[in-house]
C-alpha cells in the first residue's frame, strides 16, 4: 500500500494548461534476458535499462511469472491448471469438491481440493458466472450464459451427472436458492429481470423485473427479499418475494456492480463495483448505502482494481474482494473498509470462494499464469488457486508481493543523473517534443512480419511477410527504434481498439468477449466504457487539442465534443482505399495548418482481405500499408515541426499472426529526431507503456492504473537529436487481385471485412496463403482455428456499423461526406504514381 499511495500522488501532479480552440470539423518459453546486444550502444547520459527490464513473458522460476502486460504475478497456494478463462467457482458444502466453470473454452471442471487434481471435465456450449449448491451438497446448478440454459447436476463421490437443462432466456447469470430449496432465482443478464425456476419440475414459473444487465442475485435469510445487482445503471433492485415481486427500492451503488455478498445475519449487503473500484455497503433495514470502501489509496487515484466479487466471513468482520486487474484478493475490515492486505493470485481472478470451514480461499484465475506458451487446453490456460487463509504476518508478506508485482515495470530504469526528452515526473511536459503522432495498424505479430530482422529475437518459421513486401518496416527499423519485446493487451477485435483508446478493458467487455452471447462496443453499449477516460478526454480536459484520422471507437459516444477534432473526410474502416491515399488526406490537412499536439492515425490495410475472391491480395495490401507509413514519415520529416515530433507505431491486436515468445508480441516503432538511430529496444513494453510515454511527453495525468504503473520508454530516446529526413520506399508489389480457388476462400467471401477484426480465422487464412502445405501453428496464435459463433460476429459488426452511422450522420449534418467502404472488394482506390 506504500507504493500505491506514493505513485498515486506522483501520477496526479498536474500542470495548468489554458484551453485551446477547436478545429473546424470539416477538416511458451522460460523467461530469460534477451541476449542480443543492441546495434548501437546507449549514449552517455541516456537511461539504461536494468536486467529486469529485458526479461520476456513467461515462467521466471520460483513461483513467479511475467505477464505480457509488464506485470509480475506470484500466485499464492496450490495451483491447478484449467481450460481457458474460469469465470466462476464454488465449493461443495463438505469442502471436498470445487466446481469451476470456464468460459472461453466452455466447460465444467470438478476439482478434488485435498489432492488439487481435476477429477472430471464436462464440455459445455457456453458458461457464465453463476453456481449454487443445495445444502446437502448432492445437487448444484450452473448458469449457461449465452446458451440460455440453467444446467442442473447431481454430485456423488466427486462425480457430477447432468439432471436437467432448464430453459431460461436472456443469458442466465448469478443465482440464489430459496431457503426451502424449492425455487431457484436466476439473474438474467440480457433480460433486465430475475427468473424463478421450480427446482422440482425444472421449469421457469415466474419472473421479476429488475434493470439493465442484471448480473447477480442474493436472497435475504428468510427468503422474502431478493437483491439484484444491475450492471448497467449501477443499481441494486430490492424485490419483494412475498407478493407480486414489485421492486421495493432501487439503490444506487457504484459503477458496473457485479457479485454481492450478504452478512450471515442479513443486515449488510456488500456489492463489488467493478468500474468504480469500491465496495458499496448497504444497510438492509434502511435500504441505504451507508459506506463505500475504496480499494485504491485514494478516491483521486486512477481506477484499475476492477473488483468483481466479494465474500464476507461468517462472523462478519472481514471481506475478501476479488480485484481482477490487481491480480489479488483484497482483505478488508468489514466494519470500516480498512485495507488489511492483499493476497496474490494468478492473472485476472474472476471470483473467489471463501471456504472458512477448511481455512482456505479457492480462486478462479481467468487468464491463468500468462499467455506465453499456450497450454494443452484450447487457447491459453486458466487456473484455480487453493490458498490457506493467511495469518497477519503472512498477509503482510503477501501484500508486499502484490504491490511489487503491480509496480514491477517502474523498476526498469534508474533515472538518477540521466537526461531524457521524456520527463520523469507526471504533469511536466517535454521541453523537446511538442507533437506526438500515434499510428495504429491491424493485427500483426512480431514474428509474422519481422522475425528475420537482423538482431531481433525471431522465429523465421512463423514469418508470413518479408522485406520484399514491406521494405519500409525494415528501413524504419534500421533508421530509428524497433521494439522486439513489446506486447499488445487485447487478444482480438474490439478489445484491441479499446486498449488503443481507453488503455483499458473493463470486466463487462472481458467477460462478453470470453463467454460470448454479447459483444459490446463502448459507444453503442455504455456499459463497456471503462470508468477511466480515453486519451481524447484526458487531452481535452488538459486543454490540449488533438486530431483523429480513422478512429471512431472512444469518440462516437460524444460527437458534440469530439466531432470538431475528427477528420471525417479521412473516413473510418475502409480497405477499399489505399492507405497511401489516406495519408494524402493527412498531408492536405497538415499543409492547411492543422497539426495538433496529438495526432491519432488508423492505417488499417495491413489487415488485408485474406483470400476473398477478386480482392487485392494480402501481399499488395501489406505493401500498401507499409508504403503509406513510409510516406507519412517522409512527409513529417520534411516539415519544420519535425524537430519537435515523435511517432509511435503499433498494432491494435495480434489476431492474425503467430509468435514464438508470446502471441501478444507486436511490431512497434519509435520514430523521430529524439528517437535513437538504428536501435533495437529489448525492454519489455506493452501498449500502456506507449500511453505512459505519450502522457509524460504531453504533461497529462495517467488514464488509469495501467499507464500509471507502466514504464515509459526511456531507452528509445536520446538527448542528441538527429533531424535527417526519411526517404520512403514505394510499394514493391504491383496492384494484383486474388484468383480462384484459394485456401479458405469461401470463408473469406462470406466474412465481413467492413469493420475491424470481424474475421476470426484470418491468421489461418494468411498462413495458408503464405506457407502452403504447412500446418497452421495454432498453439502460437490467439486467432482460433475454428469459426466463432456467427451470431456473435454479426452482432459485433452491427454495433461497429452503428457507431460509424452515428458519426456519418453527424458529418452529413455539417455537409461533410464520409468515404464509405466498397461493397465490391475488387474496387480499390489506388495511389497516384
């Protein structure tokens, strides 16, 4: 807690900025240090990374693991590996068996707790948060989520047998059993209701109205009231179960409430608010919130704990809070919310079951021990932690571990006596750099495009594109800074664009992605919007204008505010227009005097159309994207502002590629006069590291805990600038179109390429096209080798198009035409030669 308090204060130092005017809207391996030496030594006075900074994701040994997001975990207790993304856990009343529901690889695991071994695995179509046992422990029910079922099982001798599939519409979630066990109350996440199931007949017999995204339900000890947590409006509905189920009260709590816990006597209801980082305490007599227990050092500290569940001890003195993004179970004094300590877990715990009779916590770890080296399970593994309840001394040691784990990356550099164009204190803008350009590209992994770059840690056996297709990537890497130990946070699709604008993904989006059934976008479904701010909001709040080219996520929810800072003539997702032509629009605006302190650019054509019939080939589109990046750098380097400009280039997610270190590894560049020349950075960075560096340059506060605790990219910069211009290389591939037949062509022909990342098997497609006859190495990829649920893909696409339609209508009302992607994929607007 010392580190949390110190860095909260450090991170919130602000420099007053006077508002500036708006622009017119018209315009798997063991973690070891990377051994290759950088091509050029650091200059005197430059920050030098310590050995800790050069580690790769994976097993550090001694029970420590380094995650691809730059944090360390040290899971306490005994660990049992499960399938991907455990979303809930419960323990049988006799304490012998843990029941774990996994969501990404949907399944039911039964685990014998004394031997810490899986005794049974049952495949499911979908799984969600919601498990309840009867008192005898011979029967339990689980929520089927997107299957719209509640599944009933018997349990005997540690073996489960399905007894009934109970239809319950609207995505069943948290559940509670009536005191006489005759009724099962089911929170219906998409139904704004609590369903009632007759446990004798296995039929839904009643339904009580609640509110949007009803996530969990708890019953008063006498069974006369139900408390329903409504994830959407941030409320708890109090329902009268003695009469017609009318709502007695709607109690406002924190943002996005999830799991709840009742004290043994029923006098206190504790609500985990996943997006406001607190626990609401409700007096059930007065039906009023009497306190809110903060999980951070201060309410002013940026958000980032993401409490998703809470348990209360039988004597009512302690709370055990599942803090998903702190990778911990937080122990609070139930009387006043005092933080007593933190217990380290695996990556992204989703729930913890307090088994006091046996003195332990049983924790579901959604992301297991990391994504480096995908496991025997389909996708990356999850896990269960069995942790003995610690005494005070053990809790103190655990707390120090958690704090050190979260702040791991802050120890990458000793900044004593060094100089850098990147400030060392938040809120103090860079004296040297005044213009930041952020370029977001699509879907590639490091090995996929740069494995054979001299001096990098690469596996050429996983490479799909080379220098003969993307020459500017190689020239820029040799000319400026190439990062070969940098990672994206998002696995795929909308998650990447959330990380690229919000620097965060909340629990609602995490579970929607992993469990299926709903695929929300933040400007369509406000529930997906993390409590923290986007980079755009942070900048405008500080009086710093920006310009956005091609991005709509994170902007479309408030076009009245953000619209004047968007170039609608650039368009949004559109692979029917050359990325070079898109860059021409940026050049037009900058020539007209529109060059703000921060520029956000989406260059999407390296996504490609895959093997779509008659579409431009992947080789051509990769070359087009590469040539556009080269043209952009050449143009900026020719301008007088170049001396104070820096460009960051990164991919949004790694969906379509493979990598031997970790499938989240991404090709990334730092380009500009204050970037080192011919330098390969082997420091472990992630997308929050980029945002931390940008925030430090511009002098703005952190968006959330991720960039607060990320290391700025100090080793990529020098105080000895080189303003030499860059000379771009042309696309070496002449415009060519896919022939027929090609691998997976029917799949691509039926896919929607007019929204980001709606083609789940693109990695497999590109592999088949570029490495024919070789088996698809799915164990090195996050992209699945099986078609995802088509209804979910269609919903994602529809929600993205809803955002674009909103932005297009805003522009049309102001006389601006937004370029639209072609319906025919053979239509392509090529650059002038």
